[in-house]
C-alpha cells in the first residue's frame, strides 16, 4: 500500500525542502571542520532514529562510519541533489551496504531526499531498503548488501571515468571484516593495474564484525601494509578525527600519481553511544525505547567525536 | 524461413561472438569487453587489437570481472563479460545476481564452451547447468543460438536491448543452418517446419540434430513441427502453446534436463494441463573427457533418440 505514495513523498519533499543550513548557496569546500562535526552528530542521530523506528538495521557500523560520511557528503563530494544522476558527479559506493542508514541520513541532510522520508527505512514500498538500492533511492550509485562486491563496481566506475577523461572521483567504503572476502583483493589488484588515482577507498577499521573481533574471527593483520603491498597509496588515520579526515582528503587523496588511494580509518564501532561502543552485539540490533532515548541524549550531549 | 540445404559448412558459435563484437565495437564506443584471461579461446582477440580502450582484462578473477562490468554499466557502457560458461554462470553467479540483475544493469555475459562442447576438457569444464542458473534470476534474458549466423544476429539484438543477457556459445564447430539474411527476435521462437503429428523444440547446438530427426521422421510419413527456441527466457510461451494441439512435444537441449529448455517448456505444458512431453538432454550427470559427439550419445542427445521418442509418443 505504500509503494507509490512513499516515492512521490520523497521527491515532493526534495523540491519543497528549505535549505536546512540556511546558507542559501552551498559552498562545499568552505564547510568548516566544526560544521562537519555537527553534521556527523546529526547523521548519527538520524541513523539511530531510523533503526529505532524500523526496529531493525545496523547501528554499530553506521556510527563508526559517520565522520567520514559527513566529510564526504558535506565537503568533498561533487554531487547535485537536484540531479542525482548527473554524469560528472563524484560516486560513492557503500560496499559495506548494511550501514545504509548512515548514507540515507546523509542523503537527507544533503537534500537528496526529505528528512522525514528516511524514517520509512525497511518498510514496504520505501526507497530506503535494508541495503542500498540504486533503483529505488536517489543518490545511490550502486546497489550493495552482499559484502565484498561493491569495491569491484567502484573500480568499474573509476575505469569508465578514466577512459572517458572525466574528472569525477569514486569514493568507496569497505568494512574491515569485509576485507576477508577474496573479491576485495581482486578489485584492489585491478585498481592498481589500471592506475586508478580517481579511486579513494576508506576502510572502516572498527575491529569488529558479526561474530566478534576480526582478530578472532579471521585476523586481517595490518590492512595498511596489505593495501600498500598490493600497490595502493595508503595512509592510516583516526577515523573520528574530522581534522585528520579533512586533511587527508585535501592532500593525500588528491594526488594524481597513477595510484589508487586507501585510507585506513581506525574507528570505534558504535561510536558516540556509550553502551554500543566496541560491542559486537550492536552490529545489527535495534535499540528499545530507553536505549534509544539514552542514545539520542548522549549524541546531543555531543560526546566528543 | 530458409534452411541452408548445403549444411556442410561448420563454425563454432564462439567465432560468431568474436566477429560480431568487433562489428558492434566499431559502431558503438560504449561497447566494452571484460576479459578474464581467456580472450583467445573466447575469440575476443580481434576486438582487443582494434579497440584497446574498450577492453579490460581483469585476470583470473571472475567475481571482480562481473563487478567491474556492473560499475561500467552504471556509467552507460555496455560491457560484455567474456569467459567460459561454467565460470560465467557459476563463479560469478552471485555477483551477477546482486550487481547486475538486482539493479537491472546493462551487462551482457557472453560465454563460450557451452554444454558438452568442451568435450575433451572433461566434466569440470562442461557447463550443463548454466542456463538453468541464469534462468532463475529476475531481469535476466537467456539465449543460445543454433549456428554462426543466428548467434551473430542474437548478439546484435542483445546489445541493442537494455538489460542483462546471458549468451551461450559452442566451443566446437557446428553446422551452419541459417543464411546470413535471416532475422531473429529475442524471445520469439524460430519455426523451421510446420507439422501436425509431433512438435520438436530444440535450442543451441541440438537444433541441427532436431532438423535431421525431423527430416527422417517426415520421410516415414510423420509430420513434424520444429522450433528453434534460441531464447529460453523470456520463453516464447505462445509458440509452446501453439504446440499443445499437436499434444506430443519433444524438447532437445545440450544442458541438464533439469532447469533448462525442457523444464521451461514443461512448465507451460503442465499449467495448460494438456499434452505430453519427452525431454532429451544431459541426464543429470556430470560429463567426462570424451569427444563431444560421444558425450551427446551417452546422454541420448542424438537423432536416433529423438526419432525413438517421437515414435513412442505417437504410439501412446
Ligand atoms: C557476502 C556476505 N556475507 C555475509 C553477510 C552478512 N554480514 C552483514 S554485515 C557482516 C559483518 C561485516 O563486518 P564489517 O565489514 O567489519 O562491517 P562493520 O563492522 O563496519 O559493520 C556480515 C558478515 C553479508 N552481508 N554479505
Ligand atoms: Mg568491522
């Protein structure tokens, strides 16, 4: 019964929505680190609320990814909410597709979809599927959800950009657990072979996967060294330091030297909600009412991000 | 329709891919080939030489090849993944499902070494379940042409339509059936004969066997309707229904009898509640190293067996 109305609703809000930041024209590169931190808090609140409303979804990995997502959507990526399929846009591939809520939150705050609509997450007829669906949701560049596959698609997009001599860049985010998939390393090989310096890969290195610590489930060893050994330009940062994220995007990620870039982001799964932090149990669990209220309170209280 | 009587000339349908993809690449710069280290045997070498900027070789990494093709397709390219049927349908099956069919991207999977044609390579390389797997994916179109010319035409049609297509070719040379000017429409069976006693529905490299069986049956006074069902999905349901009045139907395929052409036709017949069916195909068993014709024989994919099945249906 939702099918059509929801979709219409999304587009309606898209056009009616006022600029929530009140800045009129959007000057991305001028978004300050302080603003990006504020946006990250908003994204976290929205993502947790979505999961709470749906009573289903993945809060842990959404929260660990929030700061990078904020920097990408509010500073770095050249995208146009009014024209989500603009062919010269930067692409974003959420290879760890289960943390869709954090991307949906960014799409809402950035004006691709309405702020209200995202709370239909995981409902029948919603554009906000459990995992990103490019057919249903504006601003999704490729459908993901099966781990290990998105990075290959990002490589394909980057090759196309290179062959077509376009300036767009492709940003991809993979999970650390996801790097256990062999296909990730196939994609890495291809990115190096084709000299894709228009490809920037973030590893959300939150040390956890479903069954516990990656170290116990299947050790990944030093991902920075591994990417480096495969031929990527690689760096490692605190994935919750907006200063470091911005600095890395401004310098490291912009080098046109024929090498794809990897940014290993040390993060905390569940970051910003004390009882979720470093807990495998909060990988894919929805908070109850009290837990939700506490989460929002903590996030509003602005635990240092 | 004009069946070439001088059906002596033979060509592998993988050669049709090699030739047609060059023609397509010339006129459309968005046509890409994604090779997986078997370009030579899949006949993409001419394409590579002429259009290096429309070519990618991912090495021995099928899963990645499928993902890269999907990524290319999001930018408007029309990638043809080229590999062997057993790998193209199975090693990258989930990638095709998730990143090609689910988002309905314009990726073509072009596979040589279909069915039992890679005879001497043995059971590991004979793709007997590929079309069945591909048929299970929503949005996927599944095609196997019967000979060189029809395969070229069907490849061109596949390139012209939007959406995922699985195309299957023979490794071995098979007789030329159609002449160059014959036209083919995806999803529309090609009627090679009209008849009243028996309907034979075949596809791919078995169409030649069906033609021969039909000729012999006719000589014995049996009137045969013969369809080349090059597209098993979407199946030409109307063409199958048109066989229901005859009521005696035989399917022939170089594929497991499970989930391929025979199954697709059986679904229509069962739902109609009318007609009898005999399926000829690989007997749900793996192959082994042997000449291709020998493997067909072991599985009863022969002119003699088609005739025997026809006679049995006629005496029922
Ligand atoms: C191919 C595949 N296997 C299994 C899953 C189920 N799954 C969903 S999330 C997850 C763990 C992911 O861990 P990680 O990549 O570290 O992500 P994060 O910690 O950021 O949530 C698993 C196994 C899946 N989505 N895809
Ligand atoms: Mg993790």
